[in-house]
């Protein structure tokens, strides 16, 4: 896609003014880093509060007579039972049990279901939803809204100064309110493993809200580079890399998205494959790897056993700033997935020692109900 056809979020001018290095991402010009660089941005988010522009993501309302019930036709979670004010992670499934995309769906108010999908997949996702759910459900894409993510241990103190009730919420709460003088929808969640919030705001107010939050000395703008290293340390999959339409929720380690009620009913796309994998085990599983020697193993690097036989592939990898060491995620046979298993990663033709470790690599710091 040429620069002329790339889209811009409502925060584009603010990024340029802050010295961001802009790159093509999901059809948009997005900031990969600011003047501090990826390493400092990553560590700042872990210790204070980072502000991310994620307005490239797809936001939509699903409305109709019973949108929560209809939504269960395309996902394996229990959404009929989704309580008001709560959000759930889920996956869109194809008929073979492969993941079309992962998403967040919530009930911030009584206006149907609010969904957020990945930016690179949003056109296909919303077309798929429309094909599967129409006419009983309408898909209202919220193209006029921006999405900000405020992440880190000081995020709650920062946002509380503007929206006091945010401090009373817990992980995966979602609510609609007034903040910064406009209507906002907020969830206490994110993609970094840290405590924090995702804030949907009207596009026309996005730059003002962005600048207001950055007036707090605890907040710095953070680009996509650090967002990726943060989510890798948190053990979170990236669609199109760690999961795709060939990967099932069981293989991906996302079985929590398949509710017991739906497993028993087997009434979701690809249920036969997924229920069988739950009972008998899948052919491959996603694991975390600590690379013990050599450079970081990037996506596409082969994984071999200690005898040199190729047994899998790296799907995400890089340097973990919080650990000071390279880490990776990838797929291996279940027999080689136990924590402590010794493996090798092949980087530029050379085998480097690696070991299966538990994920997340860095402990998540979500604020949950006691």
C-alpha cells in the first residue's frame, strides 16, 4: 500500500509533532517509536504509564433483538450470560475450528454488544459477522471513534484524576460514562500485561484528550515497537503470527475462550475438532521459549529437538527488555511442551540453546476481584 493510500488516525498530527517515526501498519500510518526509542518506552510502561494510539482497531456495535445470543453463532464463549458492565476475550471461528480473528466484546451499556477487533482484519471480520448474523443483527461500525490505551502501574492514578470511578473497576470491567467532556467507553484491560485501560473516544476529541493525558508527567507516548515487546513478555498472541485460520483455540492455548457450556453443547463453528482436541490433545501447542544462547529467534525460525530434528517454528520472538534476554513463542508437539524441556532454535543456520518456560514471561499485573 502506497503512502498516498495509507489511512491516518485522528492522532496522526500529534504523533508527528512528538517526533514519532511513522510506519505502515494495518493500512494506517502508525508510530513505531518516539524520540526515547523502543527500549525506554517499554520500560517506562512497566514502571509508570504509557499512552498508546490503537485507533486502527475496528470498533462496532452489534444491535438487534438478541445480539448476545446471535453472537454465539460465531464464537465459542458464553455471551448470553455476559453481565452488564463486563467484557470478554473471544475468537471468531471458521467451520474447521480455525481462528479468523481474536477480539474483545463487552456490554458497557444497554446498546447491544460493543466489539473491538484487530485493525488488519476488521474489514473481513465485520463482513463475516454481517454474512453470518444478518438480518437479525446489524453491524454498526464506529468509524468516527478513536481508541487510546493507557497502560502501566500508574495508569489508574492518572485516569482517576479525570474519571474518578475508574479506580473502582477491576480487570475486564467495561462501562460507558462521560469523561474529558465527551462520551467515552472504557474497559480496564489492555495488551501489555500491565494494569490499565482502553478508552474509546469521539475522533474529534482524540487529540485534545491525548494531549491532556500527556500533560501528566507520569505519562509518555508509546509506539508499536514497545507494544509488541510488551505483549510478547505478557505471552499474548498476535493475530496473523501466533494465531491464524489454521490454528485452533486449543493449539493456541486459548481454551479459556471456549466455555464449558458451549463445549458440552458443541454448538459453535468447528466444535467437532475443538472438542476432540480438548479430549485427546492437539497435534501442536503454543509454548514460551527462553533463548539461552545466541541472538533472538524471530518469526519463522525453526525449532529443533536436542538431536537436531526440526519439530516446530517460532511465531513471535525478540529481546525482552524487562528480562534482559531474548524470548520467543512458537509451536511444538505436546510431548516437547513441558516447562524445562530443552530445545534449539535455528537462527541464520546455527542452533542456539532454548528452554520451554511458563508464560507469561513477565507476571501480569491485572487488578482482579478479590
